[in-house]
């Protein structure tokens, strides 16, 4: 189903810098369609977790007191639909974490890259 006509507009972007212990880098952009729907596009170089793990994309508050999981990043690029009404001024930091298949949906505390969204 087409969500809008015409090319989406990039309304925010972030440079994703590695956290201690990781050799990775990336970018994230928010694409907004004419109909107002938004997608976060994450492009990540390296940052592959150990065998038995996966990468999860999050939006965080700047003080890391709140977080929203957007889904699993498979490969080097992922597209994640942003919920209507999500305040990107509040949840303005993109984070990609290394997670384990342990049944715990919480953030592992092991972030690979992170960066703030800006206009």
C-alpha cells in the first residue's frame, strides 16, 4: 500500500558514533511522507554482535530515562515506521544495541552506536 505520493522529505538526521568497546559507525534519517507518516532509516557499518545476538534500534530521551524499541536491525540498513504522535523532540536520540536471545525485552545496556537527531 502506498503511504504517500512523491519522494519523502528528510526532516531529521543523526551521525551514529561508536560507544566504548565497539568499532562501528552509521547514520540515521527521519523521512516524512506527504501524508505525514515518518520512517527512521538506519545505516550501520560494522557493529556485528557476537554469535547468538542481534541488533535492536531504539529511540531514547537525551537523559536516557525513557526508551522506545523500534525493532531489529538485520543487515546494514533498516527502515522503521515511527508511531503517529511520537514526539521526536522528547525521544531524540537514536541508539543501536547488541542484544541476546534471552527473552528479556529490555535494553541490554550494551549500545553499539548512538547519536542525537537534529534538523
